[in-house]
């Protein structure tokens, strides 16, 4: 019986092992095969490398697309840095005169100017300008009513300016705007339209400033040249946020002085039309500024200047005092000047006060009103007296009405 049972058991067991899934029943635990750790790490790094390569390719494509735009922006910036600065103005003026022993006079005048300045190197710029005018060094006005004749254009500016390696020090050469500061804009010594010819210097460092120039008044092949040398130095200080004060001293001398174009312009001359005095003048000046609130709101400037010509024995002093208020809505100004015959070289001083030159005194009143940002009105009244030294005193009254356009 036992052998037959064993044979039957073996037969049943062999049938069970032949069924699907018999491998599972034949074992107590399921067989498991795992991927090794080094193999998984290599797979992840390879995938990251592929992603980084794809990202880099996309960034390269975007950069190539942006390159033309970047070049355009850089070109525009470079163009803006070297773009010429052009400015100009046109002034139409009506004048009325009331002068002793002369008939009342009315006249109309125009002044037109245009100039350009361009930086040609990082520290070098050139300027060029033309204006209406004539050989008169202190006026670019042209009088209307001369038979509708054409009006002259003259060279007004032509100079190069160099910003030296010394911080704040600039040099200019040619025909340039006057580097000498005028207290309150007064024409006691220098007319505002004066364009010296020669070399100029300006220096500013902190509160200190220095201005100087050497200018040819007359170059001659037959006699000694007439040269003007001028220098001034001073300091400006901020008293507080809305107040400041400036003061300084200047010295001006002329070698071999000669009347410009044969006109002494108030200076005393001898029978041969030569000056009786030399011109070695010293000026002291001060200017105070502050902001005003209230009805007369704006920027207030009060100034004073005194000059003495040590090259003359008498009639050798002059002074100016004045004040002005400027705002975006109006301009008010007052000035009183007294200028003896040989206090300064008359050919370069204010061409409007006392009719130009020296040997006179009086008041100057100004009122201005801006119509727009570029169009403005101004009225100037001169109540003056001439002939202080000669004793032949005459009243000199002059009214100027201006409309000015800037572009």
C-alpha cells in the first residue's frame, strides 16, 4: 500500500508543477532583481547633461537674436554722446532816445545768433557761431531802415576748449565767450557781447574759482601789438540751503593801448588821439543770492563792484551796485553805475549804458516777462548822465523794448 501511495503522491505533485504559476508555488519567496546604484547615477547625470546642452543652445539662439538690438542701442548711445549741440536766438528791439541837444530818435534793430558745440574727443570740444553785426566788438545789433539793405553776418565764435587732466581746469583758444565773471551781469567793465580773441582759462575746484585770458586788441606789422591781459580769482560759499555769497578780485592791463577804430569811447586822448592814461585796473566785487517766498517769489541777487585804474592819475574809478529778482514768471532788475573817464578801457564796456564807453553815471531799470518757454518780453530804461569829466553834462535817456525767441 505504501509504495502505491507514494507513486500516487508523486503523480499529483508532477501535475501541479506543470500548471502556470507553479514556479511561485514551488518557492517560499519571490525572486527579485534590482538595478545597481552606480548604474542609476550614470543615467541621471547623462540626462542632466543633455538638458544643459539644450538650454545652452537656446540661450545662444536668444543672444544671437538680441545682438542687432544691442548694437543699435550702443550706436544710438554713441551718437547721442557725440551729437552737436545747436542753439540760437533772435531778438527784435524798438528803441527810443531822449538826449539833450539832440532830436528825439526812434529806431528798430535785430540781433540773430546761432552756434554749435561738439565734443570731438572725451576731453576736447569745438564751438562755432555766427551772428548779425559788424566790426563793433561789443554789439551784434543791426539797425533797420537803411534802404532795405542786406545785413551783415559775422564770425561770432570759433574756438576749441580742452578739459585738462587737472580737475576743473579748462583752456580755450580762438574767438570765445568771455571767461571773466561779471558781478550781477553788469557791463561796468565788459559788455555782454564781447568775444575775446586769444587764449582763455577757467578753473573751479570746490569754492575756489580762477578765470583768465590773454587777448589781442590789435596786431600790427608796423608797431607794437596791443594786448589785453585779465585775471580774476575768488570764492563762492553756501551760507545755507537757499543762500550763497561770492566775492573776488580781478586785475586787467593793456599793453600799448590804442583807441579801437579811432574811437576813444569816453577815454581821454591827446591831440594825436593817443590815450593820456595807461590801463592797469583792479576790481573787487561781491554777489549775494538767496531764494524769496511771498509776492516777489524767485531768486534774489544783490551785487556790487568797484574798479580803480592805477594807470591814471585822476578820473580813474568806477562802481556798480544792483539787485535783481528772477523767476519763471517775471524778471525785475535795477542797477546804478558811475564810470569816470579813464576807469576802464571804454571800447569794451557796456555799449548801451550812456550810449557806450565811459564818463557817465545813472540808473538802469529792467522788467521781463516770459510769454512761453522760448519767447520772452523785456523792457530796459536808462536814466543816465554823460560828460562827468568834461563838465558838459547831458541827460541821456533811453528805452529799449525787446521780444526774444530762443531755438
